[in-house]
């Protein structure tokens, strides 16, 4: 069958978050294709489903070589067929064969089907995108630190140094946790509907792309007091700090488990520093602040988001708080 190469590649890339780096489950590093054109991936934490033009084909093919091949070809249309346990990809005077398993073994029956879909505000995507950046990567022994906490009225995350709560209607009826590593994949896909089943929270966008994220029911501490403001002084951070943070992020991003820049405030000056294994970057800017020297750490991307929403931050005992209206952010002072 003839299919549009670029469109097929886009459909496959959209379900790639559900791929496992290693086969933790049989066929978990594969694209599973159904006769009706559906394609699925599943790595025990995320299950992804999309609709393609691959009608009349059913089985599994290794994801990495198929994606790499489609990226290298430049034809607008390619011919896809099955021949002798191979997925054949044919272009203009060139063809390729990829090993194809005609029996589907991927354990997608572990994911309950979603039926009760609810429309949610698209702002939920923005909420997930920024909140997941405040979660920890390893948890330091506390699982909830690696998660985004979903509440009917907000989402929030904490890594023991920084906290963010974003007010948004999530479409769920009770609280639950989703791994931040999974949420970051969902956030950029323009999800407009959610559905909750026993073990999964399902997201769907207008194209029909569906991602199901394994949910966890665990305690998440009440962080309300850390977002409240008492005995505060105001500091105005310059918008030019965003560009400085982008430069510092070149080095801080080398710290995969702790990608943050350091902010130091003193005598109407703010100094931003980013350090990594291969070097460092620092820049000093004017800032409206008079008080003792304070330091804190923050993700460069979160800093840019905060300044764009509210350049004014509140210095409270032991922490700095930014109220951006739809969300509040707090970071511990001296956490450097």
C-alpha cells in the first residue's frame, strides 16, 4: 500500500514515548500494528495509541530501525507491504526489509479501556509541562518526589528544594500520582480529554492520539504552608535574566539529575551561574533588591517562565516565592 512517509513518521513518533529502551516486556521496544491501522506501544508506565494508514497489516516491528529508515528516506510516498515475515519498505528504486513478527505479544490487556472521557481546559498541558520540571529524578528514597500530584483542582510537584502548584481543573475526581518522567511526554501533545480507569489515567487529543499513564495512589504532603507568604520583601528580577539563563543552561544541563542554575542576590545586583562537567557561565545584572545576600537554585526553563509571568518575587524567611496567578512557585534559600 502507498502511504505518505512524513505523515507515517509523525504518527509513529507520537507513540514513541511508550517504547521501552530494553524489552522489559515482549515487544515493548516495537511498534505494534493492527489490521485497522492502529499502532501501539507499551512500556509498563505509558501505553500509546494512534491511528495510521497501515491497513491490513498486523504484527510487531522493531521501532528504532523503522524510525531511522523513514527519517533517512526523502520520498513523499512509500510502499509498505508484508512478505515472508518482513515489513517491506519500498521507495524510488530502493527497498528495505525489516523483521516482522506476525503475532502480537505485547501485554496491552493490562491497560483498561477508557470510556468516560471528560473535556479539560487545554491549559492543563501548560500546567503539566512546568510542574513536571519541579519533580526529582531519583526521589532520594521518597517516591512521591519523582511524581506529579494530580488533584481535581490543581497539579503540583516538589523535589524537597522547590515546589510548584498550578491551579487547573484536571477532570479527575480523586487525588493520584503520575511519574513526572511520563507526564513530560504527555504535556506537549495538546491533550483535551481525560478518562480515569482503575490503574490508568488516559489522555486524548483532537487527532485521536491517546496516552495512558499508570497512576499511583500514595501520600503527597500538604505543601500549602510553603506557598504562603509572611514577612516578605519584594525583589524585581530583570527580564534580561532569561537570556543569561539560556547561556548558563549550556553548562547546567550537563547535570542530568540536577539541571539548575544558581541565583545570588545582593546590593541591587543579581548574579546567575550555571555549572557543569565541562565548564561554567556567570553573568551579573541589575536588580531591585536591598537586603542580605541570598542564594537559591532554579531550573533555567522555570526561571524564564516565572519572569515572563511575574518578574516580582517575594523573599520570605528561608525561601523565595513567586505568585504567577495561575500557579505559585517556592524555592528554598541557601539551597546551593
